[in-house]
């Protein structure tokens, strides 16, 4: 009755052995579930130096501690593994409806090791689990395969399915895992690891309940949260055309102030993440032309074609992940787009619009709809794919790639037809350029040579999320995380809505200080980033959504929900200690596998070296090394090397993982 199931499923794909393992209470008390249980388990069981695509790597698919407990916006799942993209800790977070199904099958997570001799899928219900032949699914796209499996495994209700598409099967290092016909756990190359194990899918048909300590209290709190979110609405007159003006105001902001997180809920309810399509152009958040341009290069007449109103015009209904009351997603009708191949699809998220919009100077929205569906079905990360295409275009522009290399494609900025043709080559891993780009820009630059690495924008091998840290330096610290380039840990703009200082004494309050101070390395900024990170680790351990987290503790209080579920009655600061343990364990995982944390500090164009020559972020270069150093110091990690100090390892009881 503590919110977790206390068990995991272990599947050895080499031998076919499947068994459940009990997990002691102390593990949940120290790490929660989700990312925390994931890092604990993988740390213990993946040997140092293991090949990420080999049998020793472990792929974990985990629910959150608060998932399926009656709490709200806690229905997200995590995929974890040793990342083939970065060589270190890999995690990827995803919405959809899979997460509760894991617990409804009686476990908190499923861990796959070994390599199956033939394509298989795992079927699991409350009675047990078995591996089934997936030969008939191999080669099918993720949406098609999900539909087949839902029909094949249907009982009185459709099962939940996590599946890889052709990108994962062909071991593209930028492949993800898909559920709900297009929600993708996209980062860290988790789909490549699943493909390397010849595991096509996981099919879950559960209906079990999750006991919690105080269900009446949870129900009352969920009602309170739901009512607040339901009543938070933008005025009817607020349309997408106003967003660039909002961005301009943000760009002119001289003082940092705390904001009510319900504003974020209002924007997400109406637009979803696509609000940033145009707002981010005028405040500088959107990276342009492979991170070397600005709104000067992708002007209003272009970016206004990506106005969220134009996307909402196609939205037929809002989409909610499990237990979500915001519903930032949307289903769209695109049967008339391009070749009419796709009909009903998920709305493209901001990250996709930006990766295939301003990053490539492409204003063809129809092409973006098409690409979004194409990549979701392929099971390929849209951020990494857009980043690879931008890299290729710049190589082409500089004569490093020629039409001979690209199979006749003229890779020009804004040439959507060429982009689609190139993506087809990447998805099919066609010999030559398709094969080279399918593993992301770091590997591509190494294979191409001729100085191509100048145009490869990445952090430790992973393409950064589509948000410019030169607008929000705290984001630059989060990009330098043990899972580098992740945009969903935090940033100053989010810290300002989270009000963590109300619950955590050491979290610095936001009190109208000059925006310019965010650019100066200081203990205050370091502590802001640390507080956000620890809270995010708790959120990822609980199955919470980033957009719930930024509602702030006044509106969505994770500490309170964790106590209602577990009955532990811990203080906020004690919970932050758990967040600290998870974050430190992620760093220790990287060190165990030979990753130097200094290699994950953002560099080059991302930090403003050289600085942009136009737009709101013109002339800015971040002192990111000093910022990260201060962050490491305040974490109890060596400020020069990023190695957690022995005293901290003892304090956090992590010696078990370092022995
Ligand atoms: S806010 Fe969006 S991403 Fe978060 S749980 Fe709801 S629908 Fe999913």
C-alpha cells in the first residue's frame, strides 16, 4: 500500500528466461521508482565497458511511483539503458498510456538483457509473461505494428504497446520507442538498444490496482488540482498571432520575477508546446540555421507560417496522456497532406516544428506534418534527425558533401522535398548518406571527415533540444547533464514558476533580480539549477510530467503526493535528498563507463562560440564552464572533474554502486 508494486520483471532474451524479482522497500525509499529504480538497477547489473549494443546492456522500461495511484499528471514512463549515442547513462521519458499498464501487470518495471536469436515481443498480463514470435512484425512501422498487436492480443480491452519502428530495427542510434501511435521515448538511442536485442515490442494487458497509503487524501488533492487546471484558461481573444509579441516582451525583460505556473497550464491547454514555434523566434529561444542564425535569417513572413493557429485548425481533438488534466497534445486530420498517405496523426510538437522549421529555414508546414508522422512511424527522434539534416545541409553548402554523396539530392536550406528524400534514406539506412546520418551528427562527422565536425552540433554525442541556452543560461547547465542535451530538466524560466523555495530552505527565491545576473556564474544560479534537477529526478521517479512540474508546488505538489501514496511523511528537503541521490547515481554511472563529465559541457555554437551576429541573442557567449563548475561544487562533486566526492557517496549510501 505504498504506491509501488515492489517487483520487477527480468527478461533474458538470449535464453528466454523470464522471472520476477522482489525489490526491497529500501530501494524505493532511496530511489523511488522510474528513473531512480532504473539507475539503481542498471548501475548494479551492467558491467563497466559493456557494449551498448551487446547482450550485457540492459533496457529498462519503467513506470513511476505515482503512476496508477489516482494522482494527476503522473502517467509517464521511462526507458533507460547504457546509451549507444553518448556511451553513458541513457534515459528517455515518454507520455501516452503505457505507464499505468506496467503497474497494472503487477510490476514497476521490465528489464531486458541478452539478445534474442529471432525477432520477438513480450506479452504480459496479470497471470504472467511470455516471449512471442515477432517475425511478422519485423519491418512494419510503429503505428502499423501497434495496430496489429492490439488486434492480435485483444481480450476484453485493447492492450498497451511499446514498439520500435524500422529505425530501431536498423539500429539507428537516434531511434526511439513508440507508444499510442506516435508518442515517442525518443532520446539516448533507446530504440537502437531495443532493436539490438531483436525485441520488437512490449504488449501489456493488465488491470491490477496500485494500493496507496491515503487514497481519500489523494483523491481530494487530485480534485483540487483538477479544478484549478480546469479553471485556468486563456481569454478567448488570445490567438497564436499574439505569441511573437509575447516573445518580444520576454526578450526585453530586464528583471526576473516569479510567475504563476498556471499561465503555463493555460498556454499548454490551448496550444500545447507549439506556442513556442513563434514566441521562441522573437525571444531567441529557437535555434536557427543549424544554430548559427536568428530571426534575421528566418523572418516573420517565414515563421508566421508555423503559427500554432494553423496547426490547431487541423486539430480534431485534444490528446491527454494517462491521468493528465492539461492535455497539451492533439490529434490532427492530415489526409490531404502530400501523398495522402497519412490521415489521423499526433500534432507535431514544438521540438519537431523547430527541428524541421527554423533549424533548416523551412517554412513548409505541410512538410512538417508529413515529416512528423513519417518519423513517428519510423520510430526516429525528430530532434536528432532534424539536427542531422541541418548538419548535412551545412556540409553540402561548404562543399564537404556533394550531389554524388547525397545520391543526387541538392541539400539547400528550406528545400523540404530534399529533406523528406534524405529522411527516407536515413530511415531505410540506405548505403552512403542515409547510413551515415542515421547514427546522429557526431558519428556522421567522424565518418565524413574533411572538417565536417565544425558543423556537428551536439553535446556529448546527443543533439540538444531546440532551446537556446544563450537565452536561458540555466538551460545550458541542464544541457550538461549526465544525459547530455536534454531540454526537459529545467531552465530559469521554469524555475521562476516552480516556487521550490516555498518548500526547500536552500532553494533560492526569485525576487525581481536583474536578468543580467543569470549570465554571471554564481552560487545562487547553481543552486537554482540543482534544486530544479533534484526535483526533476523526483518527478521522473514518480512518473510526473514536466508540464505538471512547472505548475509549481502551489498547484501540483510532488512532495505531498509522494507522502499520500507512500505514507512516508518525509519533508520536502528529505525528498530532495532522494533527488540528489538519483542525480549522483546518474553521474556515477557515466564515470563507471568511462565518460568524462567535462565532455558533456556545452560548447561551440550552443554556448555562443562564435557568438550570433544578429537577433535578440546577438554577441552572447556563455561562461558555461564556470557555471557548471559551481553547480558541481554545490552538488558535492569535484568542481574541476565532476566526480562526486567520497564523503557525498557515503552520505547518500551509494557505496554499493561504486564498489
Ligand atoms: S501535459 Fe502534455 S505531455 Fe504532460 S501529461 Fe499532459 S498531455 Fe502528456
